[in-house]
C-alpha cells in the first residue's frame, strides 16, 4: 500500500488559527500517486453495492468523479447553497470552523437507489451527516462513506450512525 500520508502537506492556522489544514493538492499534482489513490479507494469500497456516487463540495468532487468514471457509476453533486441550477433540497450544518448550507437537486436520486458518499476528508462529520440526511430525504439508501483522509481525533465517523465508513489515510 502506498504511503499517501507522507505526500500530504499540512498548513497550520488555515483557514483560521488553530486549524491544521490537510492539503491534498500535493497528491493531485502527481498523476501516478493520484491514480493509485483512486484505485485504492475503488478497492476499499469494492464489497459495497451501490448505484450512484455522491461527491461533496468541493474537493470531494475530484475523488468522486474519478471513482464514478472508473466504476461506471453515475455522479451526483452535493454543493454549497446557490450553486445548483435546478430545484434543490437544502440543509444547514456546522463545520469545525463555521456554518454552511448544502444542496442537492431534487431529482438526483430516485427512491431506493443505493448511494456511496465520497469526500476528500472526514473531519468533524458535519458535511457527511448533512449529505446522509439529504440522500435519505430523497429516498436514497446510503451504502457507505469513503474518504481519502480521515482526521481520527475529531471522531467525525460517529455522525454516520450505522452507515459504514472507510478512509484510505487515517491521521
């Protein structure tokens, strides 16, 4: 297995004092490393049955779209409020450094479809919990959550309830 953690850049006090920002762009800049990350994320979710992949704004789009392409699955975007052009369902949530609101198109998920949530990083779990609620409100069935990086000390996976969570890198 590749040591992806060694390739990550830590940016202290960004976006505000006390936050240690995990910069994934160092992995994205290396085609071989990024490709290996996508293949390993595909592999770690291989035993989950799902119809669609949901990518969370914004860096999650990178991993979700690459995985959807590799696996031949549809891609659904969960975006910040005001970024989607069609009718949306929205929900406010708290992040580790503020508040935000996420939206999904109301026709993006059909009732009963099994959905894999993909994001770049699991921190406090607010984005994931909100994504799960949006998916469930549309009648989707969360199949699992897959992350490139998980900050284990923040215990964000607890907000996923019974939905399985896997991360390629655990810091």
